[in-house]
C-alpha cells in the first residue's frame, strides 16, 4: 500500500513539473535552442 502512495506522489510531482515546463515554453521562457547566445544550455 505504501508503494502505491509513494508512486502516486511521484506521478503528481512529475506532472506538475511537466506542466510548469510547458507553461514556461508557451510564455517564451527557457532555452531557445541558441546555446551560443545564452550560455544556459548544454
């Protein structure tokens, strides 16, 4: 039972992270793919 609860928490956290990344991309934040100009990409 504990494994199911921990798994559900991990899924929720991953979903929130993905939602945040998508929201940032839509608003123009984050890496633009031009690593030479920003230095933040690897």
